[in-house]
């Protein structure tokens, strides 16, 4: 799994880069999320899980990147895969090349060694999306994807997969057999109850599980009797079922 794509950077720098207003409350929320996910993954017996949302623009990808950093901070070997083969952003967040990636890997055009960006921070490897393919759902639901996750699970402690919103496309749901479940992201003041319930029903119909829920842009008490909505503020709830 070694590669020439090495970039040693501190996790603290990336927390600043990915969310300039990441507060103490937010970092603690990520640590709580990480702890509960570790327990949930242990009961599922799988190392991979997906992060998705009900609709677009709910902070899913930035949350996924920060979550991957949080996992790597406990000296685990972590792989972040950008499986949003329609509107990928992880290459922008981490400032990586995207000429090769998951799409070229699944089609046999590239090897894992050539697409993995190793040690983005110590312990964290990233595979970007690569060129956008014409058949994203079929690629993610393919036997090649299942084999890839199975093979990588023998090397990584955790595999975190950024996927498209479930109410828009079924891409995330095609992974249900290969992963432990999904973390569902919503945005305070944006996500509606109907869209969230629709997402839960879609996940349940695919025989997958909601491992937890994250709410972005949660209003935070400023200490002056007022509340301010921070992009870096997160709420977290934990569940091992879809209720």
C-alpha cells in the first residue's frame, strides 16, 4: 500500500483549513461521535461506513473530512474515500490532484498505489473521486467495489466513505452489503422533517442502518444571552436503528 504521494501535515492545521470556526464544542462533538461509532462498528463487525445526507448543501463532505481527521488523531490507520461520483469535493478540501481516483480504480485503469494519497496527516489516507463516470450507482454497487472494501478492511482500521444525498440518488444505498451502516447529516434550519424521514425510510428499505445523526450549523450560545449559528458547530445523536 506504499505510495509516493506523501504529504505530512498536522491534524490541527487541517481542522483550521476545513472549518475556520471549528469551536471547542464542535471538536468535542466529533470526539463523541467517534467514540460512539467505534462501539457501533465493533458490534457490526465491519470497518467501513458511509456518510450521507438527505439533500444537497447540508455540510456532509466537510463533516466527513473532519470526522476522518478525528479518527486519525487516535493513531488509527484511516482511509477516506470520496465516493460522491457526481459532485466530489474532497480533492478541494485537501487540495489534491483528481486525475485518478475511485472511478479509475474500479474500472481497472489505475492501481490503488497510484490513486491513494497517503498520510495526508499521520494515519489518514485519502482516495479522491477521480474523473466523473457515466454510471456512478452501478460502479458503487459493483462486485469490484465490494471486493475493494473487503480487501482494504484487512489493512485499515476504519474506512469512511463520502457518498451523495440519498434522497437524490441511490448511490449510498448500493453499498449497504459492504458497510456497517451510515451516518446521516442534516443542517439546522435547512433540512426539513419530511426530507429527513424520507432519507431514513430509504436507508431502512435498503436494509442498512443509521449509526448516528449529525446536525450541522447548530446555534451556539455566545455567552451574551444570544445565539450565533456557526458553520463549525455540530450536534450529534446516536442510534443503532432507524427510529
